[in-house]
């Protein structure tokens, strides 16, 4: 996805590891995640639920679209029909952030919510994952006051989401990372006074 200056921006991902994680708790945690996420009120396209088993390379067991505005309850009901020790649940949806399109405006930004069962092949071993969108959405451009205000507003949305997850799920550890591997903590600390707030960042 292009950032406001026409270049491709790395995507930002939040990973969470949960206490007492067990096959029988996967669906409960997935449902809590779906209920707390702040879905876009502006999106016009559908959200899509995907369920897989064993590995990401395996064929999907289910792919189902839900119309906008997205209501998590039907997706939760469908998810309950699939409970596997090696399963994974994914919802492609959107949330509203300030983005640049000739001017700063509130618009839907695509995100993916994931929850992995213990025996699903997952190289990073996280239990819950949210692919949050382009990292430039959360980082101000020095000297650009409008960009600074937009990035700070988006960071407040991100901070609120992280706190809501910590309040509703039994989070043991969180990790916020950029797909490039470039140190995102340093970028974030320049944007937000007070540093990373206890998150492990890269």
C-alpha cells in the first residue's frame, strides 16, 4: 500500500502471546478479539472470514464474506462450527484512520485479525496477531504539522487498541514489529513522548 508520499510503506504488525493458552481457549479468545476490535464505520466493502487447518499453505476450510457495516456476531457463530487443535482463524476487515489522499481524511484502512491454535504451523508462535496497515500511517513526517497531528491521532487509536486487548485477553507479552525488520521502536519513540510503553518493538 502506498503511503502519502507515493512510496511503498512497510506494514505494522501486533503479535500477542497469551497466558494458559490451550486448544479449548482458542475460540473464546478469538471471540473476545472480534468483539473488541474497532471496525470501520466508513468501509463499504465486505469483511471476509477465513478458517484453515494445519498450515497457511493448506486449502481453506471456509471463506465467507460479511456485508458492511461489519457485525462480529455472525462471524463468531460461524467460527464456533470449526474448533481444531491445528486451526487458524483470520478476518480481513478495516478500521478508520487518518490517511493522506491529497489531504488528510478519515478513511478505512485494511487490517487482518488472526488467532492460531497451538498445533497450527506458525513460525512466529504468536497466539493472536493483527496486521495493522502501513507503518507510515502511525509515524509523523518531521516538519509537517498536519502529518504530525494525523500520526498522533492514529497512534492514539493504536494505543487504545493495544490497551483494550490487554484488558480483555490474558496477554502475557506483546510485540509490535515492522515487516522490514528496521527498528520501529526508535521511530515510534521519536513520535510519541514516553517511549514504547512496555511493548517489545523492532
